[in-house]
C-alpha cells in the first residue's frame, strides 16, 4: 500500500494485532532506510487505538524512549487517523521526530488512496 514508505513488516514473535506481538519494520524517512523493532503494548477496541513501543532500531540512536499511538476516529464513510508520538530525547541537541511524523502522515494518505481504489 505504501512501498516508498514501508518496504517490509515482519512478525518476530506473537500474533499480529495482539498485545505483546513483536514486529520489525523496514521503512524509509527522507529516502534513508530505517529499521524499528516494536512491541504492541496495547490495543483499545473502544478508542480504536494501538500503542507501539519501539525497543530497538535506528530511532533508539536518538531517543531514550519512543512510543507511537495510532487512533482511528470514525467519520462519515471512513475515519480520521491521529498519530501521537511520545518520546524522550537522549540529549537536548536531538531534534523532534518531525520527519517520522511526516512519514506517518504520508503513509496514512497512501493507505487511504489504496482503500479508496479498492472500494471503487
């Protein structure tokens, strides 16, 4: 759905879509390949959100901790997707992860385009 943004997703442990599942993502930010190993910490079916905790990979070179919360809010015939990043920088000279967030927004747009084409 978004090959320019995400090249591969591998389940390393557990079951996809279940808390405790460990996933390895191969993705690009600004054309540079990145890797992130994440654990699904929580899935809230009421809030339609999933919380991922990054435990290894390129992001951990700059951040002491990094969580991603993805929440879908139903709207009309689709949803609005909210991305929340919770992070702690290793030091004050590390920039905020705006490139990661921009990538997440573009990834969401690619999924939307794919899903819209699938319904047509």
